[in-house]
C-alpha cells in the first residue's frame, strides 16, 4: 500500500545534482571494464544548425561523458542539410563499429522530421531511448533503457522510498518524449496513473488527489500550492527561461516552487532536479548500449564459428 503522509513545512528537497554525481561515479567502473575489453563507449552528438540552448546541453553532456570516461564527439550539420542527407549520415554512423551511441539533438529545422531521425538510429545505438522499438520495450515492461528524462524523473520519485505499487500519480503533460513514457514507466511499477494535458478540464481536481505529481508542460507556475495534496511528491520537469525585472533571465520549472515546497512531502528544484539526472541517465544508456553491442557481436561470432565447424 502506498504510504503518503502530510509533512507540512518539512518538505524534503530531492537533490538531482547529488544523485546524478553518484550515478556518474558508478558508471566509471563499467566504462573502465568495457574499455579494458576494447569496448570504450563512444557517443556522437548530432546537431543541425546553430541553436544557443542546444550548445549548452551538448557542453553539459560532453562534461558528464568525460567524467564517466565515455568518448564524446560532435558533428554539426548546416541548417540547409536535407533530410535525406542527414539520414544517410546517420546510417553511416549506424554501421561504424567505433561509434556505440548516437544522440540526435533537438530542435532540428522544420524541413526535417524528428520521427524519421529517431527511427533512423539503429536500436542498438539508440542511447536516447526514442526509437519506436525502445519506446515499445517500455510498453512491454522492459524498463532498463528508455527516454532519458522519463527514466530520470521516475528514478527521482524512487529516491523517496515510497512504494510505487498502488501510488496515485498524476502526470501533467502527455508529450512523446516525457509525459507518455513516464506514464508507461509508472504503470509498469504498479502505480495508478492519471494523465492530464492542455485539454484537461480541471487540472486541480486531479492533482489534489495525487500522492505524486509529475509536471512537464513548459508553463511556469502552472502548479500552485492549492493544487498539491499535503505530503505529496512534486517532480518538476519543466525548463523555462523567464525574464527578470532587471533585464536578466532565469530558469524556472512548471511548479511555483516557493508555495508548493510548503505543502509537498518531497520536491525537486529547477535547476538541479530532473535535468542533471537526465544527462546521467543518457550516460548510463550509453554504457548499456555498448554492453548490448558487445554481446551482439559475441553472439554473431559464436554463430559464424559454429557454422564453419
Ligand atoms: P511539449 O510541448 O511537447 O508538451 C507539453 C505538454 O504539456 C503537452 O502534453 C500539453 O498538453 C501539456 N500542457 C500544456 N499546457 C498545459 C496546461 N495548461 N495544463 C495541462 N497540460 C498542459 O513539451 P515537452 O517536450 O514534454 O516538455 C515539457 C517541459 O519539460 C518543457 O519545459 C521542457 O523544456 C521540459 N523538458 C525538460 C527536460 C529535462 O531534462 N528536465 C527534458 C525534456 C523536456
């Protein structure tokens, strides 16, 4: 049975940075082991055109890859690249045995289909967990790899120690990359999941019932104190740049942190919550993808050796 009790004025901050640092530390051993067997994980980050915020994500990914001992390479294509050219370039990365993971950075220009790119990455090299077969695995309750942000958000819920089976969870947002995979991950853990979105008639009616509220809407201050049940877990996935009076801007989530922190049992900050764990999960997916490729080639070798006997 889920146990969520009111802990008013005693919210527990879920520290995503510390959790991510532990994950990267743990990965170092796996990377060293793979490297010693000739399988050092090697990520390639693909960007199209110049987008400022993408540059920030890529720098952060590189930094974490280097900490874990993962090789990280960048390939930038001009905004004028055609979809066919990009798909051909991805195919060349698929067949290059030195590359073990491909990250397709978003956004891409409108003339390129994100779905086409996600499908083009070979499932064994899909470290973002966005290939249809990776998404399908979540539906089939194979939860080891999957979309990074979704896995990160659920992993932070687990740090509370709450029993997930039977937990009443509300997911605000139903995007392919965040909301839907989170709903599937949580259902696989036995939670009772309600998915809300921009057409939901009365969001507060749902969110107030929940033991845990996940929010990924891209709307600052969408969730306020009166929408949260005392003692509930609040996992804020939103990343929004908002202008400040003095002309600067700052990053906030979708949750009005100050008011919700007063009633929540646990809450993630933005920045410093889901974001850093997302990058750490990407690195973990990169290690798992490399282990799978190693096994794949070992099986192929065993088969061809047997065929020759
Ligand atoms: P999206 O635009 O694809 O989807 C937004 C979702 O929010 C939709 O399902 C929509 O129906 C819902 N929504 C919008 N307004 C709503 C409202 N008023 N009430 C209820 N639901 C509403 O966005 P996304 O790609 O899922 O991203 C959502 C947020 O998460 C963004 O702020 C994004 O920057 C952030 N994000 C963070 C990470 C991370 O690593 N922390 C990763 C991906 C996205």
